[in-house]
C-alpha cells in the first residue's frame, strides 16, 4: 500500500486480506481495500494452480506508546509518539 495502514484505516473500516501462494510455495499476505482488485488477484492465482484465500477484515487504528526503558527518548521523539 502506498499510504500507511493507519491513515487508510481512517478512510476505510474494512479491507480484504488476500493470502496467496507464490510459485516457490511461500504464502504472501496482502491487504486490499478494492474488492475487484482482490478478486482479480484471486482469479489469476487460482488459474496458475496455486492457493488463494480472501478474508474480510476490519481495520482498527491502534495508538503507539513507547516505553523509554526499551526505546531511547530520541527515537520516540523522531517517531512523534507518546513516551511513557
């Protein structure tokens, strides 16, 4: 996705999780907000004889709080996160 997932969550409540198999057998997970695009991906993957599943998921933004005992405050300042 070109935009961060959190900003997309503000515009879309749901997405389609596409779990598809590559030719080398590795499973790849993608999140798409365009149902026709997800269906095209599924159809192309199945035509190649590989596995593909679509799952409807709800996107919920989660706040980020950093613990300064683990992450230095300079990193927290850079990320613009609340420091505990």
